[in-house]
């Protein structure tokens, strides 16, 4: 797809810069960039252009729906309650059928991230634990004190793993840990510092969950570039982005796109110098980084050992191997956690206090998370960490030896991101997808990454991946100028559109497709 008004931009820019001195061109560059974005937005109001965009959106929506139909392999849909309830066997058979839908063999380690570990014994244990605790709710601590006890123990275990002291505290949440941290520091900044127009400063590589939190909580985001070679946040740029309205500095340990670890020690020093809270996003690799030193791998300081770190988030549902929907948010002390809470004192239904976003919470998830930590124990987490880091570094070493691609920065834990100066890297992703591999596409600049999990440590998986990459590279390098095709072509094209609201429209079409159903023929 090509938006029709893209073609007009080069001529407009060239005419504007005719007969200008070099210094004038440099001065005008940033103004033109902002003007170009505004021009694209205004162009959407021109009827012919608006009609063209709407037509393309219809086509894109149809493409996404066709993709859903393909993934579901023409499965029938249940869109009305059955007149008579299904029996246990019928329900279990349908669930098993639905779980098997899709093109990728995630159990064989063919996907990036997503599934971090599985085995039959663990699956059975999680099912048994959740069955026992499925109807419990820590919103009622007087009725379910045991669930609250398990949550408190999970939090205290995490405090110790990330070098907190007796004052360190937190909550076990769903996956809203980042949102909760932003809420806490927004309210802390307002009440303690009088900040009514809150801003947070974060790397451009910080997880999109921070932007999501900013949209929910009306926080202005100041994004900071990364260093061009290390792909870690520029501390100098971060310092310059601090204002009197800054409520939070953010660092990633590691970040999602490239798997590199920001200089948390330097960010901690900024926090101390300017009296600004520092949040460390360890959601992705936190339950590797806390074990890496004892597994024999050096790692820069990133947690509560640094005096400026005031909060840290880590997902137990990733390398903690707990079921999906569990995460941890930790604070240096209760002062900050108090601002996470939501409290209503004048409701006719009584005094209401909620520690997290959800009121009622699934006690089964808390119990399953606790059970997972008990099941593995410290030593098994150490062994798992060794295997994952060894596998990651093995894959990284071999990828660096291959012609036509490069590795972004230095992977700190389990994520390896690759790009190319020889061809469009999405061609490699597309070719590997045809071989059954599912990788994560990156943008600005284009890249792809593999998030190594325990699934990839299975015998032969890493070698097969490297073999397939090398094989496809040999083919691609013979036809370097061939264009990307399929869905990734659209993904690549979207990066060139200055008006990001158009890209937002594409994304809405994709999200809509997730809820696609059709009436049954019978």
C-alpha cells in the first residue's frame, strides 16, 4: 500500500530549500520535520486523500480478517449460548482443539518469547493449584487470609531477590505493574511536590506500557534517544530532559527491543541529584538478572543496591515461569506504595481500599505464582538461568559470524536483536516464518529479535535456528534488492508515514480482527 500524498512531499521540501545557505538548511530541518508531520495530518481532511485512506483501511481490515480465518483453520464459532450446557468431556475437547490452532509449534521452541517454560508436571501442578484457589479473592482478606499470606510471601521473596531491605515492599499484581508505578509517582509528585503537570523521562526503548500508562493517567512523556552503538539510553540527553515537572526517571534492565541494559547506576545518580524517583523496568528479564551473578555471569548494578532506585517491576509470568497474568511491583519503602493504593472513604457501601487496579483479583493466579516459586526453588532458577544465558550467547556468537547481518548492541540477558545494511531485514523474518519460526519485528530502525526462553535450550533447537538463518541468508544475499512481501511489507511501509495516526488506524484494524467471529452455518 502507498498513501497517495506521500509523493507530493519531496517536491514541496525541495522547493522550500532552493537557494538556501547550508546554515539555513540546518536551521530549517527540525522545523520542516515538524511541519511535514502536520502537513500529513492536515492532508487527511482533503476529500480525495481521505477517501483513499479509508479505502486502504477497508482493504487492510479484510487482510487481517483473512489472516484470522487462516489461523483458525475454518473452525466453527459459538456465538450463542448452547440451549443445553456442554458436559465436561465436550468442553475439554473443544479447549484442546482451540489451543492447537495456529501455525507455530511453540512447544518445540519455535517462537520468540511468549512461552517461557512448560512441562507436564508443572502444568499439572498449576492446574491443581488453580482449581483449589479458583474462587478465592484477596479483596476479602477476612475470608481468604491464606491468599493474602501467599501474596505477601511472594512480595517478600522478590524483595530479597532484588536486594531490598526490611523497608522494601510491594504488591503482586496482574501485568499492570508499570501502570501502578506511574500512578504511584504521579500522585506522589502531586501531593508531595505540588506537580500538577506531571512528566516522566524515559528511553525511546522503554516498554510501550509506559506510554499506555501516560495515556491513562495524563502524564506527559519525554522520550530520550539511545546511544547509536550500545543502544542504551543517553544519560546526557536524559539529564537535559529533566524539568521541574518530572515525576519519574525510567530505565530498562533489559529493554524489550534490543535486550540491552540501560546504565541504571547513572540514572540512579540523576535521581539522587535532582530528587526524582527512579523506576527500573525489569519486567522482561528480572527473573534472570537476579540470578545471573550466582549463575556465574557479571551484570552491572540495577536494583535496590543503588540508592536512587525507588521502584522495580518484574514479571513472574516470564522467567519466573508462573502462569500468565502475574507480576511484581516493588518500592523502596511504604511511602511510595501508599500512592499506588486507591482509597474511597465516603462510599455508602463502606470504606473501600484497593491496592492494585483490579478490585476483585484472581486468588488462583496468586496461589499459582506462589506455588511456582516453591516448586522451582533458588537452585533450579540458577540452573535455568545458566542454560538460557549460555544458549543466548551461543546464538549471539554464531549470528555475529554470519555475513549480511549485525547484532544491535550487546545483549544483557536473553534478547538478541539483528538488523542488516545489505537487505531489508524483514525479508529474513518472512523467510524464517515460512520455516516455522516466529520472531518479533522492530522498527526505527527495522530489525527483528529472538527472545530466548527455556524452550530454546531443548536439544537441537538453537542449532536448527542458526542453520535456518544461515540458509536463508545465503538465498537473500543473492537477491539483495528484492522487496519485502506479505504482512511485513505493510509493517515496513508504516514506518515511513509521518502521520502516525494513520498507523494507529492500521493497528485498530488489527486489534478489531482479534474479535472476529462469524455466524455458524448450521
